[in-house]
């Protein structure tokens, strides 16, 4: 029998990431209980920045880390314009580095008469 001191077992448990607790309204169109945060990381990050509040965004950044969040937001295919500006301020990157901003510029909407 292998004896593991309590302190070592406690520290081993601390190294595992705690799952963030997001509001269910953010993921209204998917099965919230079956959502895998690690497998669908880009989807979760985009959705939290699009529809989450400040606490949700903090938990997202704490769970995934700033580098993963920045990569997911920079490579997102679509984000609303206000979310792009907000993400630009959060990750300190210019707007022209966001893929969704470039796609928005390439596909302008209808001319308002």
C-alpha cells in the first residue's frame, strides 16, 4: 500500500483547474450540461465575450489563460462590433489583427439610402 500524505494529495488536487461557473443564459441554444469546456474552448470563449458579464469574462480568462483567450478572439470568424472593440481593449491588440474585423471590412453591408 502506498501512503500519500494529506498535503501532497491536497496539492495534487489544487493543480487541476476548477471548472468555471457560467450563467446558463450565455449558452441558451446548446445543452449546457453536456458542454465540454476543453473540447469546445473557442466556442466557449467567443460566446462568453459576446454574451457574458464581467464575472463570466474573468472566470473565462482565469480558466483558459490570456494567451488562449487572445488566440480564440483573434481567430474568431464573427463577433459583434462592440465585442471586437471590447476584446481589443482587454487583450491590447489593434482592431486590424482581428479576423472578424477584417472580414467585416471586406463584406460591407447594404448602402443606407
